C-alpha cells in the first residue's frame, strides 16, 4: 500500500482535485441558470467571497507589509498565485499612469481538462480568479476592476487578466470608535 | 498545505451556493451530485497506474487509505465491514468539520459539510464498478462516520470469482461443470487403480 501511495503525487492530485471540483461546480451552474451571464456573475461572486478569506491567510503566511504603490501590489498578487495555485503569471502591459496592468498566464490550472463547447463562447470559465483578486484587494482597502482580456479556452495564446486600480477605500470605522 | 486552504474556501462556497440556490434549504442532492462527478473523474486519474483490484474489499481499502489520505490529509481511523456489503468508515477529525466549533447548534449544520464527501466516495466507487449508497453520520464534531452500502445487484458481478462463468449461457455452464466433474471422476479412478 505504501508503495502505491508514493506513486501518487500529492501535490498534483491536490491541484487536479481542485480543478475537477471547480469544473463540477461550473457544470452545475450551467444547468441551474439558463443565462450564461448569470453564471459569470455567480462565479465572480464566489471568487470574491474566496478572495476575502484568502487574503487573511496570505497576510498571515507572508507577513507582507503595506503596499505603497500598484507595482508592489502586482508583485504580491503574483506571489499569491504562486502560493495558492502553483502558477507564476507574468506581469506586463503597464499603463502609462501605472494604475493598470496585466497578468499573463501560460498555463491555467483551472482549465486543465476543459474544452468549451461553441455555444458557450461568452462563458468566462475562470471568472473566479478575477473575483478573487477583487475580493482580496478590497479587504486591504483597494478597489480594483479585474477582467479577462484573452483566454486560452477561447483560442488565444495566453490567458490575460487585466487589473485596474479604481480608488483607495477609506477605512470605515464604526461610529463611536477611534 | 497552501492549496488546502483554497480548496476549503471553494468547498465552503460550493456548500453556500448549492443551499442558497435550491428551493429547499435542506436539499443536499445537488451538493452530493457535484461530489459524485468529481469523485468519478478523479478516481479515473488516480488509478491509472494502479493494478486492478482483486475484490471489493481491496477497492474499499484503496479508497480509505490512498484516496482518503490524498484528499483529507489523514488516514481514516477505522474501517469496518460486516462482509455483506456494508462498510463503516470512521474519521475522528474530518477535514471539513475541524474548523467548526463543537456544539449542538453547529451539529445541526453538519450534514451540509459531509454531503460533498458522500458523493465523492460514491462517485469514486461507481467508477471502480461498485454501485453503492453512501450516508454519513455526525455525532460529535469533528468526528464523522460514513456508511457505505454496496448495492449487490448488477455491478458486483465484475468482482465475483465466477463472473465469467455466471455470464455465460446456461448450457455452456453445464458443460463446464460436467467437465470438471469428469476430471474429478477420472482422477478418482486413477487413484483407485
């Protein structure tokens, strides 16, 4: 038995397990909703909720200090992808004002076993990732927009996730507390 | 380790989604089904390089040792069977229940955190040719007990030592039996002479 166990690579199985579970969830959603846009929205929301929790784990794990500019934030996001999904996206395509950048993925673990049928061309399969970024950054007082520009599932060479800084959220302190 | 938290979050969100989206708050069917399809596909990849299991018990052992360790990061604490297709798997610190505080109020919520796993195990077994019903029982958080009941009509034939014999038409079977009998008979004669 132990011989068998050593043959199964735990790390790989973990990521496959995640991929397959996520796939099962997306298919279930496609059955539940008639409209693909609703599925996108739902996936984004799930990502948002996950991001809000993951940021705490990320901060505890890395004890990262406060980011002073967007470039630092981008590095942190890159680091988070390496920790949680075991992929290293490349950061590029900075806008002139340095408030907008792209994360380029050569491989996307979530879409490892996925092929989109032609009638689902506007499904954003990995919408959970953009939701995650938005949720996580909102917890550190950064409001961002995040969306997919290119997607390997739709025949592009790379998966490109665009992140745009919107504004810094003010610390909301409940009335009566300093 | 770091990927575990991602899955824990995803699991929590799936539970949340399934229950909010169905009309009946206590409907765990969707959740179980998501587990089923996941288990069905995952086991196919896991057993790709593993030899064929010789019987039901061996399959069950694989599920409770290798499969369980990979997904729940620990071995099951106890696996029991009555040898009539009933298996009881006990896990004293079930992964999805360890983050919930023990209490009677929380205990009511426990079923939604084990439904996915019921489906996962059922799906895995189903792909290995065992048709089963999996139910779970939580008495105190975080311990959990899974009851796997093998449905003995249909799929089990694959594992019967006489599977091939049983599937053949009747007359061939008789012929075979006769031949066995003849062998025995001639051997006896040989012995007596």
